[in-house]
C-alpha cells in the first residue's frame, strides 16, 4: 500500500481499524444464522396458499400492497395468544378498520383448513 492509498484507507475507517475482520465475522454470522430450510419451506408454502386463494391480489409477504404485508401482521399480533384463530376467522370473513380505511372483502372460497394454515404460517413469520 503506498502512502496515498493508506491515507485514504485511514480516512475511510478511522474508528474501525479491524473493519475487514468485523465484516468477515458478520458474514459468518449471517450465513450460520440464515433462516433454516424449514423457514424457507414455510414461506414457500404460504406463497403457494396465497396464490391458490387469490390473496396475492392484495397481499405480499414482506411488502405492502393493497392490504398489510404478512410480516407486519405477524409483528402486530406477536403477543396475542389467540392470533391464529382470530386471523383464520378474519381471512374468511374479511373486515376493516384495523390497518386503515381499505376493507378486506369476505373470502368465502377459502376452506377452513386453508384459512387456519395460512394464519399459522403468517404468525410463524414473526421475528
Ligand atoms: C381485495 C383485497 C384483499 C384480498 C383479496 C385479501 N385481502 Fe386480506 N386484507 C385486505 C385489507 C384491505 C386488509 C386490512 C383490513 C383492515 O384494516 O381491517 C386485509 C387484512 C388482512 C389480514 C390482517 C387482519 C387483521 O385483522 O389484522 C390478514 C391476515 C389477511 N388480510 C389475510 C388475507 C388472506 C389470507 C387472503 C386470501 C384468502 C386475503 N387476505 C385476501 C385486503 C385483501
């Protein structure tokens, strides 16, 4: 490293002399604690059910569309022991007033089993 580039390096990371090491440690942490195969399967299962039941017209798992995204739903009810039952009922009946002005129309085509499974998979998204 010549004098000029080491000065630039010093200016870029004055307070973190061991930054490359920290990055390496972080990458290792990110790889070893990445969502396991089970979590990925759950997201895929939820996505499949959402497509089959036409929820994707208004919802996405991690981005807002017309309705709330399912990660924020999981966060909102994280400490609610009855969340799965409440959400399964709302998935079929629809409703309004929780996330804003837009109503969710009833979804009579959704089977009880699908509603329950989707509610469980949505709640499994909580961090
Ligand atoms: C026409 C658009 C639309 C469709 C289709 C739709 N939703 Fe919704 N959904 C909404 C809106 C809007 C809200 C917010 C309602 C509110 O504020 O109470 C919502 C809310 C929700 C919530 C949060 C409920 C709560 O009380 O916090 C869940 C869970 C949900 N939807 C799941 C589903 C599932 C699963 C499907 C597919 C069967 C589906 N939605 C289909 C628009 C839709």
